[in-house]
């Protein structure tokens, strides 16, 4: 039997971390370790076979736990983006071969994204830091997904409320964009782990669907058999409202700015990875999903 690839995940209890953990832990070729904060009193149940280590995230603790690991995946949220430099340094000292940073969203390579979401500059800084550290033997792979399509529909985050059959449509709903489904994200990470040489030191773009808000609205009305209530808005209105909330300490304002990176008409914004970037789904052995298929699955038809 082949020796398993040893993968450690930081941030496994968050939305992205759970998606990645589910796929990796179900693959017999992967041995998964999860890092949890020492002071955490949570009772999260991890899949069978997953090793859990408590840590204070000090350099010495991280190095000790990471020794012998092949891959370190960071799925941390915005408050911990800058902490990733510490993860990189510890991985180098421990001899880890690959680091996958917490990209998993709209690309931090896009200047227009940084303009909308200055916080994502911290993501870009980590990419630059990893490039500097290539000479130390640690390789890296970053994965840009744009938004999560199926999760965003189900949760209402994308502005389509299944319960009330209402939708908020930006700029006439004609902007073409790509998004990624949860399973596709998990499969992409697994593929990166299994295809280490082909994905070495690369920024990869993935997607599940290429669509517009109008297509989503038309499809979801057809699938639900109902005419939905539509509220029209603009990029300028949404960005202004988001910034206003952030300026008074309301972090929900950031959600509008995240949506703006997909739906928005900001100059230079690369919202469609099929058109604007080179998709890596072929390299990773993945396929695109159908918009209608995804909506039917989310709605439960």
C-alpha cells in the first residue's frame, strides 16, 4: 500500500475548511491532521481517521506538529490572513513541501479586487512572501474560486432569497461572471495535493459555472415555477452602502464588497475566469457544472 500524503489543515472548522476537510478525509491516499487552538472549548466532530492537534500557534509548536507533513493548507478567515507568514516560516523549518494559502475567493491578483477589498492586499502579500521563500524549498499553490455558487444561493448571500422568492439584481443583471460550487473547490484542493509537480508555484483559477444574474433569475423562476420579486440596484449604490457600514464598524458592509467582486461593474474587474483568465480545471481533471443543475440541487427539485 502506498504511503499516504500527509496534509495538515489550519482553519478546518470554517466554511472553506470544512469543504476541504470533507473531500480530503474521504480519500484513502490522504492522511489529514487538523490544528485547533489550545484554548478552544469547541466540540467539533471531525471525520473518522482525522488527527487533531491542539496548539498555541507559536513557532515552536507549529514546527513540532508540522514535522513530517507533506502539505499545509490554510483556510483561515480575514482576521488571520497576516498570520500566514508565521505558517509559511514554520512549514519551512519543519520541511513541509507545499503550502496552500487562504485564497479560495476572488483573486487577490486582480488590482480592481484590491481596490474594492483592501483587506485582500494581505492575501497578495502572502503570495509575494511565498515566492520569496521558494528558494528555501517550500513550494506553493494558490486557488482562486470567486464566490461559492451553490452555498451563496442556498444561504441567500448572493441576493437570491429562496424563501421569499425575491432577488437583488445589480446593474441590469447583465455582467458575466464565474463562480465555484463547494464540491468543485474541495476536488480542486485534492487534485493540487495529488498533482504536486504540475501545480507547483502556480496561481490557479477554477470555476463551476459561467453565468449572469439574469440567467440565474430566469432559471430559478423556471425551476421554482414562480415569478420572483426583483429589486434593482447598482454597483455604486452597493459599494457606497458597504463602505458606509464598514466606516461605523459594521463588518456586514464587507459582504456587499465581496458581492461587488462578482456582480460589479468596477473598471478593470476580471469577473469571468473563463474569459479573463486561464482556467485550471483541465489541469486538475475537473469539469464545469450546469447552472440549472446547480439551482435544481439547491432548491431541492
